[in-house]
């Protein structure tokens, strides 16, 4: 149930003021408590090819975030890459599992997802994702206020990170896991398409997702075909993004 009383902007501002070293935890807790979410995560994009998990409220939240970045698909990924809020009102609304996106398999108890983009001038900074396991009525006004709070959180994170983030530097959270390799291969292929077609990497990633769906392949298989040596790549995969949009 959504809390009455102080606004989420107020709660997030207060969390930022009192929680310097534990800022990601305090920010996510403020968003989750005020909006009534049961799980929360915060991820940063040091660069497009990497993602860094700053906080996950529990194992379920970690699994949900990892599933999306492993498949390069889902509300967290879309919010971060497209610098916009993504709200999924019914995660398992499609009863035909053959058409359900693969990332939903790792969100068995989640009903709604709200992914709030952290961005500056259309440059991805990161994303705060809230996972709801109980029915919650999020209105347009709630989401609009959450977006204002996300802007506050973004500025606090940009000030916090140089002093308190891991001095070893940004690393993918799955540095020793095959999921990190999948993410890296997908974005290498997106970078190749972006350079070839002179388009943004986010647009190239969308094209790869569309091409994989139309070809009946996994996104990873489509990307592996793109990354094959030029002589081994089937000609069908050299169509421009506009051809499959």
C-alpha cells in the first residue's frame, strides 16, 4: 500500500542527506517504502558495455536485475538505455508463455515493475528498479513524483560516487559468470551494427532484438552471427536497422 504523508521527493532528499556512505541502500529503501514496493535495485552504467549493481534489497531483486541484463531485455534495461521511465503493470499478463519475454522467468512472484531512469541530457547514468509482489495501484501522479525523486537521486549519486564508490573502478556485477560474457557479446554486436549503420548503440540493440524475434533465434545467437568473420556471416544479417524496424 502506498504511504500517505511526506512525498517521495521529501523521503529521497532526506535519505540523501543522512546516508552518505550507505547512499544506494537508503535511496532504494526510501523509494520502496514510499511507493509500496517489496524489492528494489540500483544499477549504474559506467559505460554502455558495462553495468554495475550498487544495491539489491534481497536475492529475488538480484535475480530479477541479473536476468534482465543477462538477456539485454526488460524494463531495467529499457529504462537505462532509452533514458525513460518504464512501468510494467502486469509482468505475467500474457497467459501464452511462448510469447512471454525470457526475463520474466526469473520474476516468478513479481506482479508489477517500475524502472526509473537515471540520466543527464539523454546520457544513461543508471536505473532504480522497484519490484511489486502485491497488487499496487500506481497512478500517473505517483510515477511523475517518482521521476522527480529519481532526478534528486541522480544528482546525489553523481556527487557520492567519486568519494564512496569502489576504488577498483566499475566492473560488471557478473565478472566471473557466463552472464557477463553474454552481456559483453550482445553489446559488441550492437556496437558493430551502430558503427556500420552510423546509428546510436541503443537503436542498434533494438534492431538486434527485432531481428532475433523475426528470425526465431535467441538474441545471443543473432549477436554471435553478427560477430562472425565477414566471410562467414550470412548476407541476411547485413540488412540495415531500417529494414527490420
